[in-house]
């Protein structure tokens, strides 16, 4: 990897999903060790951007256009996983409900979905030991032999996080990290993510929930319909004006301990409208 290379460098890229053009002439750079959130409504292009970074889709080939990860356009998928770990609801849904927690984690070594058939023979004892150590650290060691169907959504998500961590990547990309989690599980999961940040991990958080963005995030990119609405320091980007332009709904904004909370411009209490202040 070239010294000082950006984590993600997208230049003049046009990106399709199927027959739909999601991004046209997109330019975006995210540096290493730059805690970043990508925020936008459904249909903004967040999932497409994630699949682009994950090398599941590629931009239209044209002159003076490129997508580089850590300074390189071409990667072996196994080498890339040692640098960037991805946790997503889409990935979670691709596992059989009978897959055990340990097999979910071990599949990270193979960049596969599970370790079925001949794949299991490729797993070493050292890899099994590392997988169990990470599960212990994340508090899901008791789920090693438990199928996904018998786990809570929070336990499943932590197994996916352990899968991403088996290669000890410097960067984690988290797509809608608290989707399907209740309040307590959401707090616990994001608490673990914040601990990873304190330990030196770089986090790229992809979400449509403003309150999901932890205080550790310093940069926010707002997306709407394949366009970057705003991009920069969190306190400059997260304004009422920018959020209204992004989500196309009137709202009010508050911050509490560097968490940002949005709520309707008008809200009702005990059957009456509370005037704006």
C-alpha cells in the first residue's frame, strides 16, 4: 500500500446497480484514521457506495475515472479483508439460520458465507482459537455452537462483528449497525464500537439514523439520490438546513453530549400542538 494513501479515493466515477445509474461523476475521498459517517435516507446510494468499496460492484470504465482503496485499484479479496472489515445487515441475511456462531466467525478467514463442506477443512486450529478469543472479547463465546435462529439480533450482529475482526483490520465499515436491535442492545453494540475506536480502529459508519452517530465521529457525508449534499466536520454539516435538504422533511435539531437528535418541527403533547421555540 502506498504511504499515506487514502482509505477510499473515488474520482469521476459513474456507478450503476442493474440498469439504474446511482452515482454520476462521483468524487469522494476518505482518509485513513478519519472517523466518518455517511448519512442519508433510503435510496440515497449508501448501499451502492458500500458495495463499491466492498468490490461487489464496479464503476463504468472510462478515462480518468477510478476507485482506489488504500491507493490501489486492484485487490485480492483476502488481502483486502485484512485491511477493511465490513459488517452489514445484507451480509447477515445471507447466512443460513442453522449456521452456528463459531462458523459465522470462522467464515471471515475465508471471505465466505459459512464454512460448509470442504471449506471447513481449510480452517486451522490457530484460526479456531483466534475466533473463540474474539467471541469471548465481544461477549458471545456462549453462542459458539448456537445456530443463528436461536440467537437474538444483537448476538447475531456481534458474531458478524467478530467475523470482521478475525483479520485484525485497521478499518471497520458498519452498515446500519443497530438495525433490528432494541434500545438496550443498540446501546451495548455501539458501546463496543466506541471501544474499538478508542483502541485505534478507524470507523466508517453508514446509516440513515442521526442518533446512531457516536461522538467519536468527526466527519459526516450527507447523501441524497446519488448526490453529496454536504461533506465536512460534523458540527458544520449537521445543521437543520442540511438535514432538511437531505431528508426532505421539516425538523428541529438538538445535541446532547455530542449526540445529535432530530425530531419533527412541530410535535404534540397531550393532544395539543407545542409551538416552536
